[in-house]
């Protein structure tokens, strides 16, 4: 909001124009002024504290000016309704408020009792008794104030209330009829409490409250002010244990007090500091910052991002068992809409590493976020916002928790790609053992019962490469969507390696691999490996034109790796897959025989020529001497 348009309404003679003139001149204008002042625009630096441009429009209550009045009311952001005596006060409820409603406008109304210099008794109790009935009847009345244009009393404050009614509206926060904060406001404040409760003990300690004060209001909180806050909560919320700190009900009660006392701008300052909009939703630019991943590149968590998710895990692992149980996960995701939708679709937490009790481990937690960032970095950014990630530098954004890898368009170029997260598609016939391979990758026990894979399934875990470097390997079996995925070039571009798997004990298994490569020639441009699964069973001859060893040799590739999920050495396969994905030039099929090595021939010819020349020179010398 950069401009507030105030429409000043009220009966004739209530001092509307005098209020405006007193604001502009900063003194009461005793000379007679025109009945309706021209429109006035006040820049942000003048008059009132809110950093907005204020446009003030004076109006006439005469019946012949009703058309202009209607137009100005409909154009306004807030209405300042002025009365000055008993008659004009009665007209507020009998005429003005019903008239505003008849126009269908939905803007706040500030009620101003002008000419307070003519009233003897202006104590707060009298003012409340006078204004409370009409405020109770008309909920669109945001606030009330007594003012005097002649005495220049509360003039600036009156227009400040008009600004505040627009920039800090009470309607989204507080329900006067129920006398409670509205549900959306409560949800936002609960999330803020969660984010400030750094140790997650359910209380805001004195230090946490001071940090909260500094963040929201940019000024320190004295001990006296802190004691006053705790006293206010104790009086209105009996049973609160202030020794431990301010708990969630106490924090909500404090904000309710602010709303009841007309200090709702305090609540708005808090909400906006935490990126809430006027509709109490998080700003779209905050949860969806600009983050582009170039073609052939990928997104990964930066060291700062990994540190944040690791600290989050350790904070919520209350029983220190090395895993997050359902209750701990629910507490962790409390300030969010719940775990990401993609996690539910991938059957989280079965997509990553769990302990014996079935709870996700720290290794699995970091692997899951690594996969999420690789596949959908904007989801990770959104949850970083929900979960309260704050860059160390205030000028930086959420995107510091992520990094973009160098594009790897030329896969055949020798050398490693700069990636710590890689994706491998497992392609093979139904029943080849792909699901068991994924289970073993996640340290799950072998299941003898066959479960066909219908929709794609992913598994992610960390793998230690040769030399000690760690990377995250995502294995994905494609299920019944295999044809659609292999026809999608974008999906192939995102993939780092193809693993062709077949059942070495099933004679019809390898033919599926051959058929897939014939049907999708674009797979020739993908790094690949061949794996013979179920090697613990008797090997059988494949019903294929070429046997697997001959087929791979014809492509000038390594013969299939024979493994079984029941062998302890199965881990070597995952290391080999990760090595091939990070060093793709070593895993490409060759379409031609390499040119013969003629180096030895060239060396032999060179030696023979040199010997002949030497013999010729010796012969000539001997001839000349004779």
C-alpha cells in the first residue's frame, strides 16, 4: 500500500473542512474557509508516521451533492466520519452508516467526535460509553477518537488512525463479536511462536523474547518492559507459568490484548516482519523467490542448506534415538502445510533410509532433501521459508541455501561432473529384481514375495565414492510409465545414468533390454551400465540373438555385473553406479570399433629406414676411400 485515500464525511457544520485545514496549516484557521476544500495530497514525510502518501478528499452532505459524495466514497480506502453534537451523533447510526452499506463499499470507517473543546467532560469512560454502542452495531467502524480543530487537539492522530485503518486493518485480525483473534491470525501467530522458540521447549525464554523484540521492532527490550509484558499476561491468563517463559497461550493472549486496546498495528508489524500479507498468507515472493536452473544443470543444497536441515533434525529428535518418529515429524512440520506433496507420492519415508523402528534417520533425512532439491528445487525453497531458514546476511535470500551445478551438456567429455546428487533409471523386465535392488539400497530386508511396480518408485541414499568423497544416488524404477518417460527427452536430460537390469535365471529377461534399446535409439546417447541380478540362482541361457556378454562386447562396453541382493558385496554395485554417473564418459556405448593402434608399425618402419640410411652412408664412405 503506497497511497491512502481518505474520504471525509459528515453532516454540515461538524467541522470537516476545519479538521483538514488544521492538519495542513498545523494551526486552527479562524478565518472563514470555503464549504468544501479541494483535494489535498500529503507526501510520506509530512504529518503522520505511516510511510504512505495520503490523499484527503473533503465532501458536502447537501442532497444536491450526493452524486459526487457517492463517487468519492467508492474511490476511497477509508472513510473519516465526523460528528460534533448529539444530533449529528444520532445521524451516524440513523443515516450515515446505513448509507455506506447501501453503496456496497467494504472499507473501514474512523469515527471522529470533533469540537471536543465545547464539551466539558471528555474522560475516557464518557467517550467509551458514547461510542461503544455504535461500534458494537457497525463492525466496519475501525476506531473512534475525540478531536478539536480549534485547539489542534488529536488532529494529526485522527488522520493517523485513518492511515492505520488501511495499512494495519483490524478486521483480518480480531472478531469483535466473538471477542477473539480470528483463526487465520492465530495460525500465523502460532507459526511465529514456533520459529522464535529456538530450543523447542514450548516457552519463549527471556533471551528469545529479546531476540524477537529486536527482530520485529529494531530496538532492545528493557527488563522493566519485559516484566510489564509478563504481568499483563499473568493478569489476563491465570495459571501461566512466567518462570519458565511465555508459552503459546500466553503469546496469543498478549496479541489479543493488543487488538482489544486498539494497538493492532503492533500485531501487523510482527506479521509483516515474518512476510505475511494483508490476507494473512505468506508473500509469494518470499516462499517462491526467483531461482532458475539452466538447461543441463541441476540444483543441490549448499553447505548452509545442509547445515540447516541437519540442525532441524537434531532439534526435533527429542528422544535422541537417531530417528524422527511420527510425533516428532508432525512437530517439525507444524509451521508448514505438512510434508511436501511429492513426498506423499513417493511413499515417504519408505523412499529413504530408516532405522529398525521405521523412523527416518539423519542420513535418510538429508538424502530426502537432497532428492527433493534435485527434482524440484522450488519445493525446497518453499519449505525453507515455512521452516524459518534465515540467511546469515540480511541482504541475502533463501536461495543461499541452494546452489546450481555446472551444466553437463557434453557427457562424453572425459572427467568428472561437478555433481553431488545423481539420478539413475533402473530399466528391466517385470520380475527382474529392480524393486528388491531399491530395497537393498535402503538397507531393507529381502522380501521373497513379488510385488509388481505400477507407478514410478524412487530410493535415495548416500554413497561413498573411491577416494572418500560422498554423493547422493537416486535410483528410480519406472514401472508402467517406462515408455512415456523414455520418450520424454526432458526426463532423459535430467537422468545421469541408465542401469539395464535383467534376471540371469530367467531366459526371457534380457530380451526386454534389447527391445528397449531398439525402440528408443536416443538411449545410445545416455551413459549406461548392464547388471545381471539374482546371480545367486543358476545362470540360464537367454532367449536372445546375442547373449548378454556378447551383446555388451559388441557395444565395446563392460560385460554385465553379476550381483545378488542376498550378497554382502551388493554395495559395490551402488558405488559403481555412482562412479559411472559422476564420470559419464566411462559409461557410453560405442557404435564402432576403435581405430587400430599402428604406433608399433610406425616405430618399426622408422627404425628400418634409419638403418638403411646408415648402411648407405657407410658404403659410400668405403667406396670413396678406395
